[in-house]
């Protein structure tokens, strides 16, 4: 049986669908049987769908201007990140 760690790594790296079918089947079974991996899989799929939808709206110019950060806000975030490092 495939370990949860292997499933999580494959899902996080977007490599699940690149695997050959004989490796995907045990992973699919594990995702269906393991409660935690099934929940993680749904979260990954939802996140990927959300990002994909957002990028499509952004390319179409449907993202509203007030949703973008101002330059001052971007600089504050960059400074805060630099201080953390």
C-alpha cells in the first residue's frame, strides 16, 4: 500500500496525473480509503480550481481594480517579509 506521505507529495507537486496508470490506481484507492488523504486531495483540487478560475478572470480583465494592492502596500509586505528572514 502507498504511504500517506507519498500521496501528499505527489498531490502537492501536481504529479498525480503524470504518473502511469499502474501507479495511479493504488494512489486513487488510497485516496478513497484514507480519510485524511481524501480530505487533502479535495482541498488541493479546490485550490487548483480556484487559482485557475482567478487567472482566467484576470486574463479577461474581469478582476476589479480595488482588489489589487497599492504600491505602498506591496512595499510594506516586502519589508515585513525581509524582516522575518
